[in-house]
C-alpha cells in the first residue's frame, strides 16, 4: 500500500468541490476510468457518483513516486464525460495557475 501525500492545492479543491477524503480515496481505489494526466508524469482517475438529483464524476490527478502517491488535484465534474474528452478550460487554467511551494512540488 502506497502512502498518500496531499498537496495544499488538492485539499483546497476538495473543500471547494465538497469532496471528502473518503470519496477521493474511493476514486483512487476503484476508478471507473484511468487516463493520462495533463501535467507531465501524472495520471487522472475518475469515479462516477450519483446524488439524489443527478450524476457527477469525481476526478483525481496524481503522481506516483515509488512508495508514495501524491494527490495533486481533485474536483467534481457535473455530468458524464466521454473517454479522451479534454478537460474544461476553467479546470485547466486553475491547475496551470496553481502555485505550489517547495513542499508541494512534484
């Protein structure tokens, strides 16, 4: 079992999108889809979820480093995406603009 390291950005995004640590771990352990991440050396994992009103997806972007797994970002996507579909521009911009300190670097 790999140790999970959380960046401040991932914690902020979890709070912003009302995602619990349990829900993010569920996406890591039982993903419905795994794709290449937008940042170099990253992987994106997705888990479909349903609320009482509509379906959504939980996405997690991570980087594996031997014994540890660093969670870079996590977000809730309203609706259902198709495999290989690019991320919305707002999410791409947020990830690119996120400034990580030395403790949060890949």
